[in-house]
């Protein structure tokens, strides 16, 4: 960071909270002040949006009393690694470390970067997932087709199916609770359109979309029974084609994409620095 910008950060840093065993209180107001300061330093709009997204997620993941204590940051990073690629976790860590520096609490900063490792292969490949969709479509089983697509395209928890209502799908997101933390699962436009069409054709105008013949929201134990005929027709072991494996496929696919994006960004940055070095390097290369 240029010295002038570092000086601005230092001068406008909030008064350090007195350190106690209760940890440090984090507020959205402080996060917004930090982001506003970065905006005043002419940071790129994309950078500000990136920091806002990462810090909002960090704030959401804080304990109920919104305090950072020793040990929390390490466990938070471990929880992110269950969902995201190392490159994405490192980016989140950098954003939060910058914020912790701003509020004067470097003692909570995470040290070191997560090393990139070869991603584990999911139990179900992307090709097998598409084959399952094709088989369900061929069999005319729209309900199973949509369930398979929902789990693989959103990472949706099977236990949250009762929350997948017509109203929620119209809004394009479903509010869920994971470890007592409120989360909003976005529904991709292609899935949203098909779900609403299915609900309309099934005469469902409100409430849960997936129901039993008696009109009750389907239970998680019923999902394997629904999927079994499609798995058999597709010749894929039903023990591998489960809501859990489809959810893992979602995160594995997402992690692969994020890893590729991180690599492209790094390569683009390297090319830009090389061009700038040629233009204004201290010593000219001959």
C-alpha cells in the first residue's frame, strides 16, 4: 500500500477498544466506515464490492454477541474451507485482516495463507449428474428432475425443503438456518423458472412446492425413495446419487471455478505489472 494511503488509514483509525477477556466487539457501522475510507482512497469499485461481500459474510459468521476472541479466527477459516477453495478463503482472510488492522487489533489477524491443494473428486461427477437429469426427463419424472437440479445447483440442504415455498422462489432466495446462523440461498434463474412452472402445473399457489399426495411437505426420508427409480434407470448406484453428494458436487464445482478465476486474476495482475515495469521501471531492461 502506498505510504500516503497508509497514513490516511492510520490517521482515521478508530480508537482502539480496551482489550478484555470478552474480546473485541465488531459492528456493521465500523465495517461501513472502513469501506467508506477505502472509497475515499479511490479504490476500484470492484475492490470495494469485494471487500463489502467478504466482510458482510465475516460479520454474519461472528458469534451471537458479535465479538472476536482468540481462537475464533482460526475456526472461522476452517469453516470457510468446508465451502470454498483455498484461493477464495485466502481472499476473505486478506479482507478481514485489513479491517482488523484498521480497528487496531492486529493480534487477531490470521497469519499465513492456505496452500492450494488438488481438489478431491466428488462422489458424483458432473457428467453423471447431467445423465441423472436426462434420465428423469426421459421418464417424465419432473419432481425428481427438479430435486436433483435444486441440490446440485444451489447446495440446498434437504432438511430445508419445507422452506422452499412458492413465495420464496418468487423472491429468488430461500432463508435457511445453518448452525443457528441465518443464510439466504439464492435460486438460479433457470431453476426458479422451472420450479414456478412446476408449482403452477401442480396447482400450488403458495406454501411448500414439494409435497406428498396428501398435500404435506415431503420429508427428507422420502427423497431417496423418490430418486431410486431414476438412479436405477440411469444405472447409477443410488448410494452415490444422494442429496448430500449432489450438494458436495455443487461446492466442488464452485470451488473449481473460483480457483480458476483466482489464477486468471493473478496472471492478469502479473502481466499488468510487467507492462508497467517496462514503462516506468527504475532500470531499463536491455
